[in-house]
C-alpha cells in the first residue's frame, strides 16, 4: 500500500526538534531527547570508515518489520498500550541486579516478539510509563519471566545507571527507535531508528549504557554509535514508505542498539506495510552512511537531553 509522503522535518543541524512523537496521550520522550535530535550537521566520527567497513560497506539496509508472517510470526517488534486499572503482575528476571523490579502492567494477551528475543513492550497511558521485557514468557499463573526488564518515564530524559542493560543490549529503550506505520503514513519520522550489527565493540557511547560486544577492536562499532544517510542520496528511487524512512535517516539517523544482522532497521509489525516497498531500502548500503560524533549534543552524561 502506498502512502503519501511529505518532506522530512528540517531543523538547525545538531539541534533537537521542538516537537516529538506521541504514543496515545503520552510523549515518546521529551522533545529535547537525543532520540529526536537533528544530526545532519554533526561532524563525522573519526572511526566512521572502520565502523562502516566492519558492519558491511556493500550490505544494504533491511527493514526488519513488515506485513504478514515470517516463519509463522509477525514481522517486527510489537507493542501494546494499557490504561488505568491494568493490574501489575510479578516478573522474575534472570538478570535481576540490572532490571527494574515489578510488578509490570502486562496484560495476559500482550504480544510477544516472534523469534529469539521475545521482547514485550507495554505503554501505560495513565502514567506515561514504558515497560520493556527481554526474553519474556507468560506463566500459567499469570506472572511473567524474563531475561531482563526496564521501565522509563516517557516525560523524562533520565538514562539507566551506567553499565546497566535494559531489554536491549545498549541499555536503551526500544520503543522510541521503532518505525511505526502511523508516522510513515503521516509523512515524517521524528526520531532516530534502532538498528543492529553482527559484530560490536566491548564498549558503549552516550546515550547507550551497556555493551554486549565480542571484540575489543576499535574497528568495530560500540553500542550507541549513531549513523546518518548522506544528504545527497536520491530517495526518489525508493518506494513511498521507504522514502520516509530514508529521509529520517538523513535528519535523525540510526542508533546501534543490539547485536544482530547487518544494518537491520527495527519497526513494529502492521498489515498496512508494503513489504515490496520496504525492500527498496536495500539500495542504501553501508557506503551511503557515515557515523557521526554525538558528543556535541550531550548536556550531561546521565541524561538523554540533547543540546
């Protein structure tokens, strides 16, 4: 299904936009969050060439979301919203020393990501709080077990404690980096996009808080590394849906948040996606991207606020 496309948002290079996306009645983090920052004017990171080469200069981008089923399950990372009165349920964590304790307001029918990571994402509309679980399983008694879990106040720029994981390897929230159909249909994605890489460094850079790397080599990207699409890339060759994604990559870029396949972009499943359209993102390769230095955006090490 084609969607009408509007130009990507503009703004002063290296600044945050004055507005941010919403999830129901809640903001998807404050307008000055680093997730919403314009990175089109930031300097290229000194390690950009090495990091691109390690991930893959000739590998194309891949929308790791779409319509229909793949190997029996929806394509992408689902999320659900709940309202006041949704009861909290106990959560048992494998990594309880770095997880926010329960209860979490996870409904019995909460969608679980298909595949190996089994993420569960819940937004509480009443409190504007985000709850995310990794490797989640619902038990017969209504409680849940998970590898790790984290919660965020969607009105705050507070980061997790340094060194702590979340439901994601980088210690970041997942939902703010997902591509959602509604925003693409509206013609603009106003945030950075989550992506994965197969080999990462045993380190992390702001705003990431955690690493799950396999090498100490400086040529491998660390968690939190941010890339953008080159400004002169001709997006008119892409499908309408893919074009909105690509224009967002020029302005807001993409954040390395987990280990996985090279240049896989994260999004939420939706039957209105055109998988054929999204496949045209594959014409964008690692050679069309650069890593940027986000240090000029940082206000404080423990805050996700951007200048």
